């Protein structure tokens, strides 16, 4: 999908509604803006609550995590997200 947007006097742009819907970007959502190789890329950032369960595919089927292991994994995920901000 391609679109154009006009930059306002305050440096703001409006993302087209179709793109906001496709990527789940609602009012108040956070996006990441990355530059490189002569381009600007806008990506939706996932919230901590959206990360729930992302490690389950790395476990053997039915293997529960202990509290300490869950906490360690979540702390690492939060640290990576904060470091990226």
C-alpha cells in the first residue's frame, strides 16, 4: 500500500485511515520512526500487554514456567523495549 501525506507547518503528518486500520494504530498508539538509506520508516510499537504469551512457542508443549523464570523473561523483554525507545 502506498500513500502520500502533506507535512504541516508543525512537522506533523496524518497517516491514512486504511493504514491505521491495517496496522492497528489507534489514537494514543506509539509508533517507531526509523531512518536509514535515504528513507523514513514508521512502525507500530507493541505495548507490554501485547507481549503477553510471546514466549510460549519456545517451551515444550504443556511446560509451565515458574514465577522466577516468567519474571526474568518479562524483565528482559521490558528492558529490550525500553532500550529501543
